[in-house]
């Protein structure tokens, strides 16, 4: 008679639980679950130390998969071949990393969150700088020009930001 070893997983992230379960089931373990530590405290944890090397190996594989799972859950905004990672604050276009200032990043993030919206200079300034826009100056224009230049250099001249005269800026359609 073969003993079925039991492992109790306490994990609120379903992706991680699934990865851990798959690896442990392959090693012959029976899995029980809880989504929180409080739930887990209510259940008796049965554990045998007769096969610790199998648990260690399975957990190493699970840790590797968990790291991958966390990477795949990154919050990334995309537009055409442009990617902005909200977690790492990194921007890539065609796989090339762009060095942006905090203001340039803020402008791009705002635009990527609403890709079809036209943003006035006032809304850009008040959102990105977090201050009231009092007078007409070139502050937004200068930052927008710098951001456009960086995007063009990384993409051999493609335009990602379009000016809508008298209204503001928006992400440029594919053909622009």
C-alpha cells in the first residue's frame, strides 16, 4: 500500500497555486488549499518527512514558475510596438529601452491609458505635474517635443504622438 503524502497550500494567488499544485501532484502528493492564512489555520496540516528531497525539488520548480507567473502578471500598457511597464516604469519600443524623464514617462503613461483620447495642454500639465495650469507657456510643448524625438530616434522616424491643432495631443494612428 502506497502512502499519499499531503501538502497544504495557503496562497491567495490562483496562478501560483496552480503551478505549485501541478508540480507537487507530479511528485505524488495530495493537495489541500486555503486562500488565506486564517483559512489554513483551521485545517490540520499533514506532512511526512520521509520524502523531503521530492518536496524540495518540487518547490524549487514551483519557485521558478512563480517568478515567471509574477512576470507575466506585470501591468504593461501597449500601443503598436511600444510597451510601458507600470511596475518597473520601463519603456521599450521595438524591444529598445527608452530613457525617459519622469515627466516624459508621466505624459506617455497618461496617453497610453486612454489611447484614443485627445489631451489638452491643460489636462496634461495638471495630471502629470499635479499643479494648476495658470498661463500659456511652452512647458508642455518642450516635454512633448523631447518625448517625440526619443520615440522617433528609436523607431527610425515613426510618429507616435499627433498634434490636434487647437485641441491638444493624442497617440498617432498607425499610418501617421
